[in-house]
C-alpha cells in the first residue's frame, strides 16, 4: 500500500497550490475565492526521491449538520482517516486565526504525525506569521511558498524520516491514449470514463452509487462539483477510472472566473477519457446544450454513451424507451447508433446496463477492421455509388486502409483529395459504421492523394 499524506487547513491557505506543486500538474483548481475545493482529490506526488499519494481536501470550516459545508468537512475527516501523515497548512502572511487554533486541536486528536507548513512565507510578513505558528504546539513550522516552489528542501527534510524507503516507479495521472503496446491485452487496462453533462444532471449521485459510498458531494444546488475528481471502480471484475466533472453550461451564461476554471477542467477530463458518458435529465433531455456537448465529444474522438438519468420519475412506459433511440439517431447523426441507457443514479436502476454499454463502446472504439474485409467493402461501396464528377472530371478512389484505432481512423487514397465532396465522405462513413458494426464511435476518414509515378518526368517537346 502506498504512503498517503493529507493536506489539511482552513480555506484559502494554499492547500491546492501545494497539491499541484507536489504532483507536478495543475490538477486542482486554484482561485483567490475561499472554498474552491469541495471534494477530496488524490494524486501521485514526488518530492526529490520520495514518492507518495497526496490528498487535497476542502478547507476545514464549521457548518450546520447536513449542510454542504458540514459534508465537506466529513470528506476531509475521511481523508484524515486514510492518511499516514497530515500536512497542516497555515497562511503565514495572515498569521494565526481562531480557526487555525481550533483545527490544530482537531489535527492533534487524529493521533497521526503532523507536519506544520507555513505557506506564503515570502518576505518579512511571512516570517512573522511563521513565528506565530509555534503557538499551535505542532512543532517547528516549515516555511514554504507553494506558488513559487520555495522551501521544498526543508519540507523534504521533515517528511523523509516519516516515510518508508522510496519506491522506483510512480504512475502518471493520465496516460497517452494513443501510445499503446500492440501486444497488451486491453481487457486488463482500467477504462477511463468521464461523466459529463449539464449542471444538476446527477453525475455525482451516479458515481456514489457505483462506489457504494458518499465519496462525492451532492446537492440540489446546481454547480456543487467544481474539480474533475477521479475515482477507481471495480465493476464485476472490470477496472474503471471514472472522472466526475463540473456541469457544462452555455458559454454565454458562464460569467464567474471559477466556473470558467471548472469548465476547462471538465473539458480536460473529456480529452483524457476513452469513453464519455453524457448524462441528461429525463425531464429535459436532448436540449441544445446536450447536443453541443455530444458534438464536442465526437470532435475529440471519444466513444460516447448517453445516460438518461432520473428515469424513475418518468413512469414505466415502453414507448418512452423506444423514443429515446429515435430521438438520439435523429438529433445526433454523426454518432448514429450510440448506446443510450435509461438510469436512475439515486435508485440504482439501469446501472448494470450502463456499465455494459461502456464496455461495449470501449471495445468498438478500439476495433480494427481486417484489411481483406475492408477492401471488399470498399469495392462494393464505390461500385454501388461512384463518387460524382467534379468540373467534368471523374474522381478516382484508389484504395483505403485503417491507420489506427481509438477511434477507428482510415486513410483514403484518391486522385484529387480537395475535390471529394463532404457528402460523399459522409456516405462512406455511414456505410463503414453500418457494415462493420461501429455504432456510436467517431469514425475518421482522411484523404490523401496517391503519388503520380510520372510526375517527375519532363514532357517531351512537340
């Protein structure tokens, strides 16, 4: 089991900035507004030759029982329970506050080693605040600047005696999805799944049901989720890494800087996912924003699964299920045949069907078409419907080959690539999708002109 450190402290002392510094990536959202972090976020960190799991937590704060603030503190307490060491962070420029003193007592009661970190220690004002930290009774404060990377050597010296011997290998948060060992069995790799949709579609509720615990904060208030949080799930023997994301609204309605950061984080999760589940509210499905998100997923080349949530509110009518398929294929022809599943994240209905649909979409997204079968299809398709003549000149399509999977991508060699109409390319894509059973996944065809073997020869003078 890896060594785990939880970063704790009151809001806006720089916990997420320190988290990003240690993991070497800007994974956690950072803003001057207090309380940006709500869910706990884990990452693989490195400090010199030390490698460990780091947990970023919500700022310790007091709230009424059952309130969002109180449930944020419950998430922090869960992180403390998982940790081997606590990093208690204070703001050295602000000096000690009553909340710092109260939560220092809280950290002591955890009965775990505590490293006192005085962040924002640049300048004389930072030195004065760090001196005040001795009053907390947690030992000598480590003066750092997480934003500028200062004081990390002293942090290393404080952490090293508490840790076991360093381990050589450390895993990255994201892998390059296009660099794959061709001999690797993809059935053994965790499937990266991003759950996206409009605000309050029930994304976090669904993931909590998959986990069997209240791992992610949920609320009737739209916009509860801010960071894209990844969780590991094993479903019937298959491993998944699932990313919960912030709700995506129309760009014209996004005004606050923090929401812009949340949306950018959600889009990043889509780019690094392999399968994207687009969640819709059953009572307001296939709205314009849903269609825009689906189009974004297709343009990013990710496998798409549509989950229509809150289906328990719709009644059990077979005609409604059939209508989902009709509406999806009509409104999203670019990913025709994509899996569409009616679910209830709250009640747990349809979850098995959804997970099966994710596995099937992933398999299609990785599919390679045999070359012989591809050639037979190409000849039959072009003979049945030859490309139109352009400016009185016939277009010649020579042959097609599959360049890669993830998503299935093909290269079509022809005489004049710039003259092939988009309508004819759509015909080829739709035929490919139907003939080789590639429902829902993006299909790419790139045009390339075949080299003319006589182009280098000079024309004879007449």
